[in-house]
């Protein structure tokens, strides 16, 4: 595009799929029609550990409309080896196999599938199933298993273990004049997206299936199906064009996919299986975790020692792992660092990735501890972060491709009015409400993954771009359309994006905030390849005005290819293709990390989060009245959808700070609030003013587009900013998340 010209990239743009969604025309996994469709309903275990002793299915079988009941006794054949069940993001261990045996590993474990002509029949018949168990002793309380925590022997692919210690953290801690050591507990949180997990498996005959599934990776889920059931890849198509929220729960294939495919193959009919809201609580959650953070500094606030020890929960059958403590070794400059991360096995389902996995909990603990240290030192919470700014990743000794964190601090503080903050806790008050201001740093990886895309320029000048990427609400449909429109100088309505289909060019699962950088760069590369092909055809034409031009001399815009120095000398796309007897030009684009560059550089998105709370002095009720999040994320493709990502992350962080907590009766090993009535997530009344600032940051190394992901960074630091503001307001430090009213009222009062 011409220098200085207003283009699509960087413009706040409405979602191209927005109208379809708000008018109900966008089909989600449980909404696709299919002829002769059956419905499956899952029956879950009512005990946390043991074995099935007996099953009485007679009443359920006789219920009108019931077609079949599947249990461990009649489950159809499936793969035997663990590797056949392991998807591309699975942790080490033994992947869960539904109906594999009579053994019970966690409460709510699927023990039967009722298949019927209607959903209601399947559901009602499920209530008639009677199961007797030989119950074993169980443990679902992390505190009881901390002493048995262990370092996972096999590391999860893509998750770096804690770095080796540097310096002598223990000795530096002992020698430092100012030091703190604090324990934090961050309770398990559960995914509660609007769309519940569902699969519609359409039986096409001859072993062919078309599957509509709620997943963050169509090709990952398709590979799982073919591997588990021994099917040919060409016979299984998996579609996930619209996903009603996921943020980690849909990275791995969930068991409704297995059940729908199993029943469809066995019965040779189309089958739909949906999970209930209560069943959602057994398939994915942020792990319960304990943290001990020890910090020491000199009297000028420079960190002398950082030690962060974390223990997180996992299941009996898999070693789920996250990068939890690593952040404490890289966010601030310190020569003496020691980090440990261990797991403890519980009788629960395996945890799963949940928005900013690892960072959301690890950074929260670190940022609360740093806030506590700032009060011990008498140095402002923002100032201590500036003093300890890290100019490189000290875990790996690599340079940052860019880091505009100091600008985030400055711009965020100015917008928030931080200079008006009274440093003393309980010093700001209005009526019955204590006012507190807190700050936190946020940090998340800026990944680039292998990805492929195609671009197809048609004879009428319109464009189609395609890649198997997913859109979980992040705006992927829109930014890929913008990138295509930008490349060819077209209006958005002349560009059609195709995503969410396993038959499209290779894409990683949608996660880690890498989709915009990875799939977007692949689309850009494909568009450039098409322009090269168009140019070659244009030069070959008789009497071509571009015969003596180089590719660098021309521009493609408004359905034309022309010389930059003389726009009148050019050809229409129609003329070029007509002369070449083509109806379209299709090319592929690929992108992958620069391995040589990665030896020297590493990339992260950074943020500064400022929060204001008001706390009723008598009742302990907390209101988060203002949040300012200033983020440095490279080039912003679409400020409108990007802002929505930060808003969503901040809201989720407020939920983490104040609301979200699974209440487990450990005597039963059962989650007691597995519903949206009692599992509290932020509602409209909980959210007031949130301001998002995108700090200007140019990065020519992070990705070909120069963009960094935004899906995760909004939540990182949000919970700790709220927690730190609560302390500033009340003088009460609560280290057990979520910070509920009872914890505030029961905490020791400041003298």
C-alpha cells in the first residue's frame, strides 16, 4: 500500500461475523442439522474413587425412545496405546479413556452414555440408571497432599520447567536488610464459557464422518478421532467455525467428542452429545495452587533475592504442568533467584489450560509479594517496579525483541491519576467506603507458531483467504479479513475468510495468544505470493505496461495492478486473468519461527494494570470502580477487537480476585457449586469503568506482521492489582484467593 495511506490494519473494525452471531445465523456445534439424528446423554459417577460394582440399566433401557446404552461392558473397540489417545497439547501420563474399565478416577467421571431418539428421552432415561460402587478412600484437598508433592519427571511439551538457580538466593536473602516471605493460596477456577461443549457427528456412510465440535483446534481434534478409532484422515472432517468461548478448555478434545463418534460409528447414525453446565465442571479448570514467595532488597529497593516455590494440583493419571514460577525469574532484575515447581496428585479430573495458564497464578503471587515488600521498604509500589526493570530475560539471558513496559507504567499512571495516591493504607476514604489504589505488572509470551494459509484472487478481483484457525471470540474472522483486504487494497466486503475446518491449511490450536501473529502472518505471506503470481502474468501480456517493471515497482489495489510512480500505467485483475485464461490464482503462505533468531531473542507482551477499589468499612463489600490497563503488544491490527480482548481479560481477573472459587466438599470429593447460580463470575453490576491503553511499540522480530498476542495479557496482573488495592484501602492483606467478604472481615486488623 502507498506510504501514508489509511488502510485496514490499525483501524477499529466491526466484527465481520458479528451480524451472523447476533441474528442467530452462526451455527455452533450443537446447532447443525442432521437427518435421523440421535441424542446422547452422559451419566457421571457419584463417587470420587473406587470401582463400579454393579449397574442396573433395565429401567433406562425400557424408557420410550432409548436406542442404546453404552458402558465399560459394551464400549466399542478403540485404540490401546496411550500415544493413540494423546492429542498435541496433552501433558505426560495416561490420557483419560471414557468407559475404558470399571475404575473410577474422579467424581463426575462418565460411566454410561444413553442414546435416544430425543434429548429429553436420553436425559430422563439417564435418571433411571442405578449404579453401585466399591468406594475407595479419596483426596481432593491440595493442602493434605502438599507433603507428597514431587517434581514431574517428564516435562510437558512446550512448557519450560523452572530455570536452574542463579547466584545464591538463600544467602542473599539472609544478608539483605529488608526481606519478606509470604504464603499465597489461589483456589481452583472453572471454565464457564457461554457455549457448553457439544459434538454433532454426522454419519456419512462407508466410515465417513463430518463432525461439528466445540474445539480450539479442528485439526487436533480430527487427529484425535482418527487415532483413537483407527479411521483414515480423509474420511473425517471436523468443523468448528464458531466457538462460543473457550480460552483453554477446548485445547484438548473433551469426552463428548469421543462419545458422539463412538455412538455414531456403532449405530451407523448421526449422533449429538452435549454436556450440561454441571458436567462442564469436570472437564477443565485452573489448578489449585500454593505459593511461597520470598523477596529481599537493599534499602534503595533493588532486589537482592527472589525465591518462588509453588505446588499445584494434578490428577492421578496425568502430570498437568504450567510455567508458574518462571515469571518470577524474568520480570525483574535480580542476580540471585531460586524457583521450584511441584505437583500433587488428587482424585480429580486433570486440570486444563485456562486463560494465561501459569502466569495468571504465578504472576499474581509475585506481584502481591512485591507490593508487600514495597510497604516494608517505604517505596511506592510503582516505583519499586521501575527500579527493578529487567532489560533482558534473565532466565535465558536472551534479549527482548521489544519491551515498552516503562511506557506502560507512565501512560497507565497518567491516565489513572496515580500521582494523587496517598501512600498510607486506609488514608483515602469517602463516606463509609475506604478507597484503595493498586498496581501490578503483567507479562505473557509473544509466540509465533508454524502455520499455513492460502489466498485465492478471483477474476472479479475479490479475494478468499483460508486457514484452519479457530475463533473463540477473539476476532480471528475479522483480522484475517483485514489482512487480506490490506494486501489487495479491497473493501472488507470483497474479502471472504474461511476458518474452522480441518480440511483447510495447517494451523496450530487456537491458544497461547499466537493466532494473530501466526495465522495472520501466513495469510499475509499467501497474499504476497498471489501478488507475485499476478505480476508474472501481467508482465507476460502483449504490450503490457508493466513489461519493464520489477515487482517492487508495482502495487495491487482496487482490483488493479499498476506502477507506483505512474498509477495510470496498469492493468485490471480481470484483464490479466482473462489474458492468461485463468478464473482465479491460488497460492500458499507459510510461517514458522526463526530458529536462528530465537537463539538470541525472545518476545513477550507487557502491561501495567492500575485498579481502584472501594471497600465498605463495616461490611467488607468490595467494589472495583476503576481499572486502567496499559499494554505494549507490538502492532495492533484492530483496536476494537483488541480492546475487547483486554476488557475480557480484566473482567476475568476481577473474577479471579473476588469471585471465582470451586467449593468442594472434600468428604465426598464433590464440587458443590457446579452451576452459575452458586459459582460466582462477575456480572454487570460487578464491572464499572475499564480503560484500555495500547502503548506504541514497534517490533520487527516478533512476527512478520509485527504483532503480539492479546488474548492472555489482559488477565495477567489484574487480580493482583485488585488485591493490592484492597490492602491499600483497608490495611488488611488477604493472601487466599478469591478475596471474599468473610476473609476481609476475619483478617487481623491493622494496629
